[in-house]
């Protein structure tokens, strides 16, 4: 068991804070910063050695310093029957050998006319709670693809980052050509990020340059990005698919409740916390249910009749933060995608692809054992884990927090 973090004990801290107050408890203070400091993201990195452990000359040889970083953009020569009869072709490949690879000053220069900012919570498809939430800044992938000039026979865009010379260690992902090039209004583009929370992306988070695919789970947001390969292979060949994951899954809306101490005090309001992740289906509300149990109550499945008929009650989303204070210096809220150009407020809340904290305050629980659950109801009216209960398309099982009162 890892050591409990500050956040895991937030529920009890909030509960005692409420106990100190007289009648109706005030909203407890936020238990997590709205933007996760870059060093506090949970890390999911493959490789031996993991790229962010490289130092000095090894780091330079890996081209992972701002000065040595290069991005190559090439065409995949693969043909394979029956689906790929002609290989992809581009007019102007960007390669280290020809001295045409993109370097960081060139990418930052492209940012002068095409820079985008937005909030995204990074979530691993196989881990329930988001790893962290950041304000990411960079250049849309389409602007980088345009540098290659005219393209032919391109149906997908593969990309991968630094890995050592063992091809088995390559961690590759992709998007289709249409998603790379044409962002529907109101949607967010895949982009090459070079800043996180207003600072250069640290090596640990995949800097100098990381791909960020807003609508997807973390596996498409390739760290230490160095290669983009356009291809005429129409299939998804993402490395993550080898783990039986659906590599085209987009983020699910889901509520994730914080851990709860085993014992909670009686005779006072109890405040439970969590974070809601907002996928493209949106979040109509977050609900909770406290179920009395005995020590040997069997687990309840997410689709059991008792759970589906339960008296779920509404959770409170925390008030939106002070956007001027949350944004790093130099980033105005009105410039952030998803925010209104004039008011500087998010156009929807929770904001698509980001996460927001919620609380549930429970009064008058008698001594005994209980389970706490929280779930989302999306804008279609589907209650978590519907409409995609398959966990390999994104983790959205309903968490069960057992505790004892008194
Ligand atoms: N190059 C590279 N990029 C990668 C990975 C990796 O192992 N290597 N892991 C991916 C996965 S599965 C996840 S969930 C996220 C995690 O991002 P984080 O470590 O910044 O939290 O990075 C993604 N990008
Ligand atoms: Mo992941």
C-alpha cells in the first residue's frame, strides 16, 4: 500500500472542520489545487531506462534537451494487401539527416501565429482517478503537418517519442488524418504541447515536447515526442491496443470518489470528496448514495437492481475557481479554448476533457457500517458506468468506499 496522501485524508479533515462549525457546515476548502503542479502528476512511463532518468550527455544524445530536441516528419513506405495498395507520400519530409528536422525555436515560432491553450485532465485508460490536470500550451498537429507540403495517400498519423534502440520499447500512438486536420467547432485539436501550467514541460511530464490528444485517454498523449509518420495504413496500430485496450476510446464522464478513512465520527455531518471527469457526453450532475451494510455484506455490482433503484442524491460541484488567479502569468482566461471570448468564463461546466472537484455532505448517520458511492449522469441521461460499462474502453466503474461510523 502506498503512503496515504494529503488528499486521501481530505474527507476526515473536512468532516472535523464541519464539526467545529455550529449548524450548517460551510463548504470545505478545496482539497486539491485546480491545476496539478507538473511534479505531482502520477507518472505512467514505459522504458528501460525511463527517458526522464537520463542526465547529462545521455540526455543530449537522446535529444531531450531544449537545444538538442528535433522532430522528424516522414512518410511510411508500408504497403499491405488488401487495404494499402500505395504508400503514403509527402512533398517535404523533415529529417535530421537532411538538416530539415523541426527544432524547438521553429516550433515556438509557429506558436506565434497558431498557439492554443487549454485545460486537460490526463487520465490513464486503466487507472480510475485522473493523474493530474494541466493547462497545456502548444501548436495544433495540423499546423505541423502542413510543413510537409502536399500529401498523398495519408489516412493516419502515427507518432512516438524517444525510446532506446530496442524496437519493443517503442510506445506509439496515432490519430486519423481527418481528426488531425479538421477540428469541429467547439472541439479541441490534437496538438504538440511545449508548456504545462505556463512553464516549459519538464522532462518528467514528457518535455521538451509532448503530443496532447484532448479527447483521449493518456496513451495518445505521447511524451518525449520526436517522430511523426504519416501512413496509408487505415488500421489503428497503437501500442496500447496490445494490452487489449480500445485505442479509439474517447474519455468517459465519470465520478471518482476520494478514499475515506475506515472510521468516521458519529453525530456530525460527514463530507465526502471526489473529482468528476468530463468526457464529450458531458456531466448533467454527480450523485451519491450511502448504503448501510454489515461486515459480511457481499459486494454490489454496478448494474444490480438495488443500486439502480437506490435513492441517489445530488453532490455539489465546487464553485468555479477564480480563473484570473488559476491561469499562469501571461495566459488570459478568454484565450483558453472552451472559454468564452468576452466573459472569460468556461462555456460549459464541468469543462469538456477537464476535471472538477465535488463534495457530498451527509447528515445524521447512526453508528454502523456503510458504503459511499458517487456516479455521474451524463447529458444523455446515462448513469455511470453506462453507456460504456466495458472497462477496457476507459475506467468508469463505480468506486465503493467502505467506512464505519462511531
Ligand atoms: N513516450 C511515452 N509516452 C507516454 C507513455 C509512455 O510510456 N511513453 N505513457 C502513456 C500513458 S499510458 C499515459 S496514461 C500517460 C501518462 O502521463 P503522465 O505520466 O504525464 O501522467 O502518458 C502516455 N504517454
Ligand atoms: Mo495509460
